[in-house]
């Protein structure tokens, strides 16, 4: 028989809060967060459900790390530095101590990588699937956040990294897409299972980017959030979209994959706007991160995609919709 709630907290989760004084050793009913007087606290939360947001055959450490990283990506999109998080877990009785040990090991790995600490949470049992919720807290100087609503006509549209790998990786992981090269399959599946939140880049883009969002619902959808919040529009050139080698090979074989690349989601890259291309070139050099200009902000509402011949391309969907 597995451990009870308090034994589980003491054995698995209290060590994650060690050294973070605000957590109070997870012995009290709440934590105390004490940022400086000139700082703002940025708060985001995400829930993932077994069989919905992850397939269920992933190793527990990867599930834990993805849970943290999707929240870290939200902090990155506003330029915040990770600070602390709370964790709520609803676990069926079938979850073993071995599963929990591996899950906690994943949390520990990313706590070290991203310098973030557990501050508290809740642990309950359920008869349904595993449900995992993280609420993440980040810090930034007061008024320094980068919001979605700052884009202006004439700004350029940029993205970090490459697009489409997360959505294609989901299809590989689910057995819906088979590639001839096993290395390509592994690369795409890894991008889906273990996002790379651009936390350092987000901080560096404070005061440089005019608007920013992370690409979780899909590039077109998340750029759409920016232009809607800013009261502007955007034109995107497909020829400029940065692609990984596996994604480019798929599109070369069948252009239908463009819709997955631009609309599929799960990339956790940053899409942002700026009126000064040279400033972004400097950021790219300083951070070592590939930053690609893919379009321009204009005054006509909506997002227009153009092909290599300058013709408008329409897709059946723009991205993931939350029901």
C-alpha cells in the first residue's frame, strides 16, 4: 500500500522545498513569498491530465519536467525570472512509489537548471486519471514586463528557434507519423516531450520587444493573440519560417505539413515584435539564440500568410483551441 498524504509530502515533496525559506518546510498551511519592494510578481498556472496533455507512456521524470517547463515558458513570454512554484497532484491509487520517485527526480533536475523552488501545494487521491497542476511565480522589475498589447504597425515579427517540431513530435510519439530516419523521429519526439522554455531570452528582451507571447497554441494562434491585443494585424512570409531539418524534409515531401508547422502548437518558442531589427540581431549574438524575422506588423486586422510567390495561403485552423 502506498504512503498517505502527509507521508507522501514528507518523503517526496518536502525535499524539493529545502533551502527555500518561504516554503516553511511545507509544515504550514501556506507559503510566504517576499520579493523586493520594486519588483512585480508574475503568476501563471497550467494543468496537465493523463491521456489528454500527455500520452501516458512517458517516463515520470519527463512528465514532471514538461509540467514545469510549460509554465516557465509563460514566464519567459513576459520577461520574468523564475522564482518559485506550487504543485497540486491528484493521483490514482495505482501510482507507485517508484513512479513518484522518478517524478520528483524530474522536478529536482529542472529546479537546478532553472533555479526555481517548490513553495507548497496539495496532494489528493482520485479514481480518475492523474491530474497535475503547477502555479509558477516569476519576478521582474516593476513595470518591465513585456505584454501582448504593445505591437505597432511597422514593427517586425520574430520567432526564436524553429517552428513545428512540437506538433510533429506529438504525431511521432502518438504513432501517427513515421519517418525513415530514426534520428529524425527521436529529435521531433524529444521536442514534444521536453520543451525548451526560453527564460534567458525572455529576460534579455525586456525593453527591446514591443510585444511577446510563447508559442503553445500554435504560431498563427499566438501571433493572433498579439495582434488582437494590440489592435493591429500581421503579414507572415512562409519562406522565412525557420524549420528543423526533419520538418523541412517533411514539407519538401508534402507541403500539407505546413499547416501542422504553423498551427500545431507545443513549440514553446517565443514570438515577439520589435521595430529595430539591428537590436534583435544584437540579442541573438549575445544569447546565442537563433532569432528569425518572419513578417511585419500592419494596420489591417488579422494574420495574413503569404507563400513564396506572394500569394495568400489559408489554413483550416490557426491553432489549438481551449474548450
